[in-house]
């Protein structure tokens, strides 16, 4: 028998981004014992990178804003395949959750009358994003971290979960290893909350960190939970494209919110050429009106640069394909031009977008106050994830909850910028609350020792093999393939090739070998992450093949239109006898009063 | 063009510099070189990183002896005709290769009293603050907890005063709390007694290495030192302060 250290908690939260931290705080406040596990150090999770802000209809800047507008913006952005109840709860509860952060010490930028300032973002009708310059994620994670450390939560840093342990159908704990010495740990828990973030590392060009390997998605899937909407990946329109080493790093939408415009190599502002009918009434009719909108003119409509991300990303893709791209395969994002409009433009840009200024200066030798940036789409966010109950965040397995990016439902086919950070705190809180309740109503389950033995043995196999691939090489090959075949523009034939390719990669992953000892060994960690990446890549590809239409984050060249019959269900994947099974989950009927809200908002 | 990187390899017991040669291309940063070396020849080379954009503070190391973020150090800003040394932070115990045990920082922070806001200003439970009142605190809150300032501070690095001295990062943290317009807590006594602010002799080395350009010494440490002096030696100043309620 392998040696394990065993820990016991009432509620175990996996992931210390915004969602996991908020869940842990809530569960702990309910009086149960809480453990919190994360792969990195505390405060380093992906959430720290978020820039632009968190969406909450507080109406501090424009008092016409309220939850009903936010709700209908979210549903429209998601092309109406969102879970309406999640969108409703999110819109209603986000303001309270944001104010709570202030009570915990967050220091948001202020309005003239001393309230929390809100900024414009794509797809939001009114200025709605509470923010701190362009480092809102840092403010969020630090506030939760600094509050959480005084709540009696047991934090296990640099610990990676490799399987969920079950007692019958119910999830009763997890198996994990600690990074420093590679020792295995068992965590017993009455309820487990997954808050593991996204899957960006399945693609070559991404804004995500090494942590974004879809662990929670894969753990839940292999435990028998359902995943939905996996075909919907958000390609953010503006990632850096040059120099090569920074390709994919995010350029916040805040640049466009502050007046930045997109131009092709001919100097043309191409976004005015293609405005989707759903947004025609809400879009500026000329550049002048667009500029007024970014400066807070309430009578103006938003410039087309602030259309939803899926659309802007595709327009950029089109310009590049048509040969009107910038030298390194992107287009130009120009904020420097605002000097025509503002006296102190350079200072203003540095104040509003300090980390963007810094990032380009330091990584690309480029001064954004004088020179346009080169930008192109980057894999950013997954709308799909673990299927959960809207109110409780319970997954389809007893004892297992999920929140944040690894859960699904609120965003539908496309997420609006800023809706993730607010999602984390709204549903993080709910997950923590209901997980604590579950833990109070149920005792500990029994662990299956055979399962534990099997999983640890499997985890150690890469050390026993010789002559297999270097796990980093397999990971790169997977990323290249997903980027090329299941990326921003999809066709059936290429996706079938991807499925075949995935089979080959799986074979290589199962044979890859690692060198060195087990202490803090990134090669080994990557070998274990590979399984998760392969699982989510397959789920993405199969779901994308199944959805024979284009909607939000999914664009099919062979089915370029939106099809009404695909608006009636979500695509779900589930493991049945070791195989990935696809099915359709009908969307619940929206109550009449919410339908009325959507109609009223136009 | 190829360059040589001398990277510290070894566990907590000790290590040595090992040379790796790898191709250098336009725009590369030190972290790219490390990743390339992992993929080519040393998959077990330990290093921390997350954001690759100077936002998370994970990738701190000493590059040619200087404390820096690996992800923000471009190779065209250093001399790569000579071997580039990459070593872990020296003020913390090594774990393996470039990873160090920074857990002490998390323990210190826990001991600093948490934020305690005054009663809300408005009926709906919210507060009013002017931007000009929060500018200073926002500067401190830019901290990404890279611990480079801790690494460079001689009180920790050379004198190992970890038990008595909290280090610049935690003075920045305390300053952010103390100067928060809503905060009502008092952390001055322990700054002197438990967190050893008196050891700081204002060399400003911490300010120089801060990747977030926080003016640690002038804006955080010196004002805190002044408060310590006020509280401990000037009963009048203390009284006035009580009335001002920060
Ligand atoms: C550059 C960038 C900018 C962004 N800007 C914005 C913005 O302005 N507004 C907005 O709303 N959204 C933004 N987003 C999106 C948003 O930041 C993310 O969707 C969100 O932070 C995800 O939070 P999370 O809590 O779900 O997970 P994360 O913050 O990703 O945290 C995941 C946690 O799970 C842990 N974990 C993962 N797997 C395991 C495992 N196997 N075992 C143990 N622990 C594990 C990780 O260590 C980590 O602690 C941005 C994203 C990026 C990349
Ligand atoms: S100024 Fe003080 S805290 Fe900063 S490095 Fe010098 S002695 Fe250390
Ligand atoms: S104050 Fe600066 S150097 Fe110190 S930990 Fe924070 S960001 Fe790093
Ligand atoms: S990797 Fe985040 S600061 Fe370097």
C-alpha cells in the first residue's frame, strides 16, 4: 500500500481563484470546517490576471441601469442558450456581492460623488464594470485572500487533485499530490466544490496560465458528472501577437472601452462594415457617436469595437485572411489616436490603462500612447463546463458542487466581458452555502481503497517508462492541433481529423516518460495534466461537431447560420462505460415575466 | 543565435549551476528560455510561473544576481554573449532548482490585524470615498506579492531576521490598511514590537527592485515609522490622532 497523509474537512474546495475563495469563505461562515486546495501559491490563480472589471448593475454612473437590463444583456450576449435562472440570479445578486468586497477592504476606482466607478464594456448597455484601473482581478483575489486567511480555512498550497473519490454515486473526497515532494494526500470531505477555472492550455494561442488545463472539467467527467456547452470557447479578439513569446497575452477590452479603435493595414476602421442585426439598434452610426459613448454621453450608442467578443474576433480573423492584416498576422488597435480629442491623452491613457502601458513597453518595446498595437484573437475562456443546478450549484453527482469558470450555464454561447468576475462571487457564494448545507445534512462517506491504489499506481507510471515522449512535446503537439482544427473557424472534416489526432496523442500521452526524481518535477506534473487536456479537447471537439450551426463562440464554416432548432437545447457529454456519450439537454422554459423583460429591453 | 544559461539545479540541501544552451529569438524573456530548456533537455527543472505578464508575482528569481521577474526580463536587455545565471531568491530556503519556500510570508501576513471598516456612510450600507483619498492606498494594493523586496532587503537576506522583522512587503500591506480611509484598526504597537520596523534603515533597495514601482520606502515605510514615533514618544500627537480618527 502506498503511503498517504489523510486530511478531513466538512467542505473541501478545489481551486483558490475568485470562485473557490468566495465559496470557502461562505462555507466557513456557515460554521463547517473548510479545506482549500490550489495548484499554485495562494493569490496566484488565474483570477489575478483579470483586468477590465466585474459587471454589476449598481447604476452608479448611469441610473438607468438595473438587474433587468443586465439580465437581458447577458441573455442576448449568450444568444439565448444560457440558463435563464443563473442569468437572473447573477444580475440580481452581483451588486450586493461587489459592495460586500468593499466592506472587506477592496478599493475600487471612484465616481465624482465618491461611489464605486463603473466602466463600459462590450455587450453591456450601460457603464457597468466596477474596476480598479486595469488590475481588477488582483483587487478581487487579494481582497478575498486577505479576508479568507482570518476565517479559519485550512489552505493547502501547491497541491494538485488527480481524482475524485466516490462512495457509490456520491463524491466523498479526493486524491491529490503535493508538489514539493510528490507525496500523495487523501482528503475526506462531506461535500466537494470544484472551482478549478478554465481550459485555455488546450490551445496554442491563449491568455491562460499553465493552470488552465481543465482539471475540474475532467475530474467531474471521469467521476460521471455531466458537462454541457463544451463547444463554446471564447476567443478574445485582442491578444498580443508580437513578439512571438508573448503571443496570446491579453490586451484588455478596457482599451476599446476607453476609446481604442480597430484598423486594418489599409487604415480602415473595419468594424463599421459588419454589425449584426441583433445589435443594430444599439450601435453607433458613425465614429463620432462611438467616441461620445466612450466618454459617457448617455444619448450615444456604443462603437462597433464594443460588440460581443465572438463577433469582433471573427471580424479580425476575416481581415487577416483577406490579406489586410498587420505584419505579424493581427490588426491594429489604436488608443493613441485619442490625442486628437483629449489634451492630456498620454497621461490619461497611462492612468486608465497602466498595466497595458507597462506590458507593451516592457514586452514589446512599444509605447501605446503614441503607436497602435498589433492584436489578434486568443483563446480566453470556456463557457462550457460542469452542469449545475442554478440555485445551489450542485452538479449531477451528490456531494459535488461547481462554480466559476469550470461550471456552466450563465454564459450560454458567449460570455460578456466582466460577467466572469461577478459570476465568481455570486455563484462562489452560493456553492459555498449549499455545500455547507449538504455537509451539515450528511456524514462522511467511505473511501474505496482499491480506487486509491489504482489511481496512485497510474499516476506514478511515467517514472517507470523509458524512451517515451517528453510530456511537454506531447502538450505542444496537442495545442497545435486544437488551434488548427478546432479553433475559431470550424468545419466537420477538420474536426474529424482532430478526433483521430486525439486518439494518437492519447496513445503517446499514455506512453510518455519523465526523468528526474519526484520532487517538484514539472515534467511529471505536465504528464498528469495531459490526461485532463485530452479529455476536455475531446469533449470540445465532439460537442462542436454535434452543433451543426454557428452561434456565439462556435463558428462553423460549413454551417454559417444560426439555426432555430439548436436554440432549444444544450449539448451534454457524459462518460458511459469509458466512452464519451453525447446527448441533448432541453433548455428549461423561461417564465413569462422574464420573457417580458427581454422583450421590453428590445 | 544560441545563448548559455547557468541555472541553479538541486534541492533543499544544496545545488550547483548547470549550463544549458538554447536558441534565442526576438522578444524572448528569461522565462521563455527556462521553458524552452524544460521542453528540450530538462523537463524536471523546477520553476514557478503563472501569468507570464508580470501580474501574479510567481516567477521571481535572481538573474545575473539581480532580483527580477523572469517573465518581464527581456533577453535583449541583458548581455547574452556571457552565460546568464538564473538562481532562486536567496532570502528564502530553496525547495528545488528555482523554487523557494516562501511560506513564511503567508504566516507573517496572517498575524497582521485584518481590515476593520467604520460604519457605512449611507443607508444602503455603502461608503463614500473620493478618488484622491484612495490614490495612495491603490498604489500599495498594486503589490503582486512577488517578494522581490523581501529578497533584496539586507535585514532578511544577510541578517536572517525573519523572526523579528516583517519585511517591506508587509509594511506595504500594513500601510495599505492603516491609510485605508475606512479602516478603524490600530496596528502601530505591533509594527514596532512584533514586526521590527525599527530594523529598516531606509536603504531603499526594496523600492528599487519592486516591479510594480511602488515607492515602498518613501510612501509606506517612512510614514509608518513616523506613526510609530508619534504613538510611542508623543502623547500629544497621539491624542490629536485619536480625535482625527484617521
Ligand atoms: C488575462 C485575463 C483577463 C481577464 N479579464 C477579465 C475581466 O476583466 N473581467 C472578467 O469578468 N473576467 C476576466 N477574465 C476571466 C476571468 O478572470 C476568469 O474566468 C476567472 O478568473 C476564473 O476564476 P475561477 O475562480 O473560476 O478560476 P481560476 O482563477 O482560474 O482559479 C482556478 C483555481 O483552481 C486551482 N486548480 C485547478 N486545477 C486544480 C487541481 N487539479 N487541483 C487543485 N487545484 C486546482 C488553481 O490552482 C486555481 O487556484 C480574464 C481572464 C484572463 C486570462
Ligand atoms: S529600505 Fe528598509 S525595508 Fe527596504 S530594503 Fe532597505 S532596510 Fe529593507
Ligand atoms: S511591494 Fe513590490 S517588490 Fe514587494 S512583493 Fe509587492 S510587488 Fe513585489
Ligand atoms: S509569471 Fe506572473 S509575474 Fe511572472
